[in-house]
C-alpha cells in the first residue's frame, strides 16, 4: 500500500467516523436527558430511603406515646372509680393532688403525640411528592429510551456496516498510528485529515512553512508523497488531486 492509498483510507475512515457521529447525534440529547433523570432518581431514592426510615422510627415513638397515654387514662379511670370510697378529708386532698398530676401528664403526652403526628404527616407528604417525582422520571426515561431504541434500530444495519469498515481499515495501519488518528478525530471533532487550501491548513488556516510546502505540492509524483501533519494543529494534510494520480 502506497501513501496515497493510506491517505485515502484515512479520509474514508474519517468519513465513516463522521457518519457514525451524525447518527449518534440523532439521539445525543435524549441520552443526556436519560442520564440526568437517572442521576436525579438515584439521589431521590436515597432521600426516599432515609425518609422511610424516619417515618418508621416516628411510628415507633408515637406508638410508645400512645401506650403511655393509655396507662395514664387507666390510672385516671381507676382514680375516678375509687373516688366514692374516700371519706376522710385528708385522703380527698391527696386524691385531688394525684388526679391533678395525672391530668397534667395526660395533657403533656397528648401535646407530644399531636406534635409528633403532625411532624410525621409532614414527612409523609414530602415522601409522597418524592415518590411521584421518581415515578415521573422513570416514565420519562422509559419514553426517551424507547425513542433512542427506535432510532438505533432504524440505523442498526448502517452502524454495523460502519463499524466493520472501520475495523477493516484499522488492520491496514499500525495500531499505535490508528489509535492516535482516532484520538485526533475526537479532538478535532471529526477533522483529523484536511485538505491543503492555498498553502494553508484547512483545519486551522495557518499558512504552512515553506519547507513543508515543498514536500506537499499538488503536482508531486505519487511515489514521493508522504504523510505530513500541520505543525500548528497536527492534522494530517492532503490534496484532493492526489487521489486522481
Ligand atoms: Zn493546521
């Protein structure tokens, strides 16, 4: 394989790379959105788990408080039932004192129950919102993925063909060279090999040094043609007319 053939293959490789990119661009936006929704749902799920633990712990606490309230109510009832049996004034006084104490405890525990219940309700409402959001995100993700799938399905044959042609060309070059060329394709957004346009690199528009111009002429003999890079942007250079040789 001579250098003209090599250069021609690099141009074909570049065209394949760009066509592949063009197809992938058809759903690049959707892929970005899918990533965003998935990330958001990961962090929402984390919050959801923490809140669920919180709600369960509060359930436990409220149940304990309800148990205490039952105890107090029982004591109050039994005080009520025993009231008639008390005849002595001193005992009545101590009964009243005990009753007052129990009533106070009852109102304290009731206030605690009310507070914790409303707090728990707030968390439950927040949790409900998070669950709705997670569901919405999952639905949107699914729709986007269906859209992406329909595009990739439509272009499946072409993408496979591109990949196999690229693989074929890769075997024609040193692995190091082709890996470098591919990284250059990425870096230059698909323009790693460009034409020389009036002695300038068509990639970065820098006029090439005179010495390089001498080695790159349009009218060079096929066997003298070498693969050169622009000294400024490192893109590979060629003349379209070389391919007609
Ligand atoms: Zn350049």
